[in-house]
């Protein structure tokens, strides 16, 4: 592609130099006017020659391939964007629940799983790990249901020995 551009620019430059030389050598009057006109036509041909030599089928094929590549890239970008949005929603929701739990005086780790519901992913299930008794679980269940609309059936609690307090999320 760059080689074609280089050749095109060299052709235009050569045509301009020949036109200028011919104009400089021609005598004033009608001959010079005809020389200018002819030089203008030569420059026009040099500029338009690549357009005239374009292979229509090759150009069409290249444009079709470009559209297909663009479509595939667009689809992949949408998928990556959706996965990223899901991850952000899960992390932010978990952090929010941990903050609410801390406000209630509870210490726990929270994992949120989101599912696509229409255009945007929404928090779907919550798993809370920590040393919570029944009253704490019930309080947190009500809070999660009020804030996120996640019913108690999709909220899971584990006392888990793997829980380590400290980082909170």
C-alpha cells in the first residue's frame, strides 16, 4: 500500500516538473496557453490514474472483508464489554453488601454472581461467608432483599473455616 502511494506521488511530482519545464521553455502567447492546458491535463491524468486502474472486484472483496472483520471485532468488543460490566457489578455489589454488613456490626466476605437481565447484568445470587448467627443472617437477608431485590432463596450463608477476617470482601 505504501509502495503504491509512493509511486503515485512520484508520478504526480514528475508530471508537475515536466509541465513546469515545458511551460518555462515555451514562448509567450498562444503556445504557452496551450502548453499550460496540456500540462494541466497531464497533471490531472497523473492524479486520477490510480482511480482508473482500480480493480472493482478486488476493491469490493477488500471492502467485504473489512466489513466482516469490523463485524467480528464489534461482536467481540460487545462480549468483552458485557463481561467487564458483569464483573464490575459483581464487585461493586459485594463491596456494598460488605459495607452494609459492617454498618450492622457484622464481619463477613461476600460473593455476588450477576446474570444478564435485559440489557444489563443484575446481581442474582449472593454468598456470604462469615461467623454470622441466625439473627445476623436474617438481618442481612432483609437488607440484601431491600437493596437488591434478591430473594432469600438466592442468598446463601456459610460459616466456613476458610473465612479470614481482615480484607472484608
